[in-house]
């Protein structure tokens, strides 16, 4: 049932737009609350050698989306949003744009659009990726699968997986491997990289490729000085719930201290890596609060209403590059309703 719904979603959104129902629904969503949109990369997914799924929009689409958000929602600064979170009260339909990971195109493509339109945003960075850029495990999977020349692929870790590259698309194979990596508890990244290289026959220079992907601290400082907010996505992008309490504390504190050193002030906002229901716990929330964060964001959900607001479990709506314009409008409208 879920698969069929996804197949028909573009057609449903199109019908709602053409009949005027979508416009009517948009007018109905004027209740106060906080809608947080989550992006990763902005640019052209087609033809890139890394993970297609990490792209959220093209530059042109992103500009149209931000303009649309500004039309329908208040967009105060993250500092003002923190004040409203502290009061657990929003007076208007309010929106916040966020980015995860710290990709270079956030600075080169998204930031100029936000600056031109006068829209604030929060960029959650993985501090060690800015200190020593390297290819992440999700981009490494995509790069290896796209580059391999063999017709079959068998992996023994993180679980037994077998693929026929004639029968399944490389995009689907990549998604299946990524899901196995996310589900693994614990996930031994070094072991996985060795397994992936041996089974795909692709030798990956992770440091060289990583330098092309992630922004510098100079870029982060430039954006902060222009009014953007730099938040934490931890030190290494580890799934916090899979770590000991001491390990979680190190991830949270190291990243906060590093951002404070590089930007000039410690971050108040945190985004949990992966961000699903199993990616953080009540212990994680407590540790984040103790480390000095004032708000933390997950990776699912709709609008955050004052009556049920959790400052350390703020819902976000993911923006996907495959969405049509009608789908984007419908996604935000349904989340708001």
C-alpha cells in the first residue's frame, strides 16, 4: 500500500493543484506553529558520482521554494525561534530552513539564494568533516556502486546482501546498502569500507574526494557573519543512540567546543545524525541539554504545535529533489494541517 501511494503521489498533487483544492488547503493552514524544513545538498543530482538521495533541490527550485516559504510563513531568525521555543509558544505560522552535514554547495549555491531573499537558515555541520574532509559512508557507497564494473555484488557486512546489476538499478542497490548500514548496531565503518572495496573492486581516495564535497571553516564563518546560524551535527556523524553515555557526551561536547572556537560562539542548536526514532534517546536529550544546547532536531514529522512542543525533539519535514512543484506545496500543506 505504501509503495502504491508513493507511485501516485505526483498525480494526486497535480490533481489537487488543477482543481484548486490545494490552494484551498493552503489557506486553511494559518494556525500558529513551527514548520522546519530539512535540506542536505542543493544542485544537480543527475550525473554526480555520489549519493543522489542526498540532493534536496536544484538551485532554481530552491529559490522558488524559499520564496514560497516566505510568502506563507513568518521566517524569524533562529535566535528568535529559540526564544519562542523557550516560551513553547508561536504567534504565527513560522518556518525555519535547515541544512545537514556541511556540504560545500550549501555555501556556494544555497547561501547566495538565502541572502538574496533575506531568509535566515541554520546549517548543521559535522565538525570533523570540516576539519579533515573525507568521503562519508553514504557517498562512498554510491560512488563505489556507480563506479564498479562487475555484474554482481555480494556483501557480507553489515548483513548478507546479493545483487544482480542487470536486474536491479544501481540507485536501488545503493539505497538497500544504505538502509543496512543505518540499521546496523553497532556499525563498524572501517570494516565496512574494507568489505565494500574488496567486493566492488573500487579503490576510493576518501580524503581527496572529501575535499571536493565539504565547506571550509572560512565559509562557515562567512555565513555566520552574514546572519546565518551554524549548528552542530555532532563531531563524526555517529548515531548517538548506538554510543555509550560517555561516547554521546564526547560527540556533543567536542562539536560544540569546535564550533565555538571556529565561529566565535557556541551553537545553541543540534541536529541528531540520521535523526530517526532509533537515532537518539531520552538520555541523548538530557546530555544535549547538559552540554548547553537549547534545541535539538529530529528527521521526521510535521508542524510543531505549542501544545505538544518538545524543544529536544523538534520535528522536521524532509525536502526531496524528486518532488514536483505541486508535491512540494502539498508536502508543506499536509505537514501544517
